[in-house]
C-alpha cells in the first residue's frame, strides 16, 4: 500500500496548503470515503498542522455518511454514494460539524471491484467548500490500481484546496 503522506507530490501539496492556511488564519476539515483518511493523513504529516487542521471524518459506509455528515439517505439510495450530490452534502456536513473555514470531501470507487458501466472503477467525486457558502464539485475518472486511484484522489483534493485557499471565491 502506498504511504501517501510520504509521497513527494502529496507532501509538497500538503505543506503548501499548510502555509496558505496559516497565513489566512483558516482551519481545514476533511470528509473522506474511498481515500480512508489519506487526505487528513497527508495534511497532518506536516509539522505544525494542529494550527490549521480541525477534523478528519472517514465515512466509508453510507450509514456513517448519513449519521456523521447528514447526507440524505434518500439521496444515497437514489443517486448512490459516488455522486455529485453526495460529495456536496459531505462538504456541507464537514463544514457544519467542524466549524472549519474550508473543507474537502471525496467519494469514489477505488477498485479493484465495485464498478459498474455507469460508474466504473476510478470514478471519484471530489467536493470543496468554504464557510462563506461557496461549493464546487468535480468528477474524475482516474486509472490504475486501487492505490493509484486513491493517490490521484488525494493529489486532486489537495491541489484544489491550495487553489481555493490562495484565491478564495467571493462569498455566496
């Protein structure tokens, strides 16, 4: 298994994120499913992260998404856990539970099984949000084995967090 916090790209992104968050005086939280807490692990691998990291919620099971993040059970049933609306509701929940300034959420199919024709292995929805109300989601179709899909998810999640924090969108 890949040790994501030791991955150079992941560590550099997490370090850059920490610097930006520190300058802004912001705190970050994560809500993760298919990455199993790897984004939070990458963030907390950076020395001093306690100054800007709040919560890391690993909600692998749908029931955990529902209970801990407030994801709508009917939406989980109709859209599935790997969907835009679930990623958005996970971000909402992470911000609500933690009171953080910024959050990232990830839900996907890392494989090797679990994919369907509509949602093949490598389908990953990421969501980002600010306490101001701004939200953004994006669907990725990553390739590679389970570790590589998870690694690419961590990199994409951190990369967008850095961009959002460097140039925060206007409040909603």
